[in-house]
């Protein structure tokens, strides 16, 4: 509400040409509360002549998605939310002009996220500071604290609503916010500065490692088709990406790990285009946040010859490191089949 109100002021001053609001109703809370939030936003937008779209997600859909992917409810909800925002931005982009998605993350969100990632043992990229801008995503109030936001709302007499799940300590973020942070404030008053500086340092380290991995390890793509004569088998097509195993294992451990994550990104982007007609396959692709680094680390240390990373498998084969989609694919009809693919050394 603070972000939306300040954008209204910017529009009145001529600093913004067009302003649109999209509210995502996740279908996770009791309808009375979540629909009340949607109505609150819709009423504010009507009063201020802002075009508002409310997207309702069917109850149970996000929870089902989270269970299938082995991720938390909040991560699943974020995936649905960002997908909806990106889709709407593309629609608006067709009308001309540059379109940005503005998110209302604050300094508190940045610090909470940093603590969550420290506790989860993520790598440098995960510990890097939350960026103020990433592509079309902008975070205009990232330098403001949550207290600053509430002070602004109160000074402008703008009503807001609180999400009841913010009190639910089954979520890691809420336990950090309500239990860990008060302890840090009491016993380590300078912790915020230390965490912020760590995030800035890790941003520099992550950027360096990213560039080094790109320069040292090159991933190639191979497209194939399979034509099966057996009437019980289906025609198939696909691709995999690969790199030289010897070059891969000559690199420092952190470079190997970063390169695997880069390969997953490359594979996911290519898959989205290659299997564009398969909604079930597109949804099965996971972000790097959903992949456990320890699994990647064991593979990069040479402790395992293959590892399943979400819907992708990485393996050592024929002197190559290969990334391919998992051998067993489940279709929307509920029927599964084994994907028969040629070996790399036969191509």
C-alpha cells in the first residue's frame, strides 16, 4: 500500500505515465480474509483511478505444486505470483512503451532473506544482496525499513491490512522475524550492518565466480530425435547439454558448482522453448533455489557419477558431463513412460 500510494503521487507529478496494479489472491488463507485483502486493494485503486487486476488462484493449487516439487508453500506461492506478474507485463508491453514490475521489498525483507540463506547454507550467489533491479523487476523502497513504511502510511492516513500467516511460526521467515531477530537486536545490536556488508561482499564474489565459470567451462547442446518402430512405443525428440569431463574436473570446486547451476539455467531456458507445447514439462522445471547445493557438491567432488536435480539429471558419460531431463516423465493423463534416448557416445 505504501508503494502504491507513492506511485500515485509520482503519477500526479508526471513522473510516471501509466500505472497498473495486479493483486494475486493465492487461495491459501480463509476466503473472508484473502478476498477482503483483494477488495481493499480494488477499492483503493478505484478511488485513485488505477486499473486493477485481481488474479485468483484456485485453493489447493499452490499447496499441490509445493508438494510435487518438494518446496515450501511460500516458495511455491512466489513462483505463481512472479509468473502471473511476468505474463501481465508481456501483455502490457505489446501496447508499446517500457514496462517494469515494481515490488515492495524493504530493508527488513533483505536482512530476513539473508539470514534464511545463511541458515540454509547457500553459496555466494544466494548470499548476495537482494538487487534493487533485476531486468524488469524493480524494488524502489529497498532502502526503507518496515518501520519507515508504517510511519509513512500513518502520516498519510492510508489503511493497510495484515496477513494473518505472518504470525505463523511454521514458516522459517516468521521464526526468524519473531524469534531470532529480537535476540540479535538484544545481544548483537550491530548485526544488521554486518549482514548487509556480508551480502555486498558476496555479491562481488558471486559475480567473479560466475564470470570465471562462464569462461572456463563451455556447455554445448545436442538435439536428437528417436524414431521407434515398435507400435507400443511413441516417437520422441529431445536434447541434452554437455561439456568435457576432463576440463570440468580440472577447475576449482566452486567453479564446478557454479557451472552446474549455470548449465541448469541454460537447460531450463532451452527446455521452455523446445517443449513449449508441454505445459506439464514447463511447470516441472525448478529454479536453482529449489536444488540442494550439497547434492551438486557431491557430484562435483566426484563422489557420485549421477545426480537428480529436480527434473534434470546430471551424469558422467563417455568422457562428458551431461545434463538431460529425467528419464521418467509423468504426463497430465497420469500415464508414465520411459524416455528412450541415444547414448552420447553413439551420436
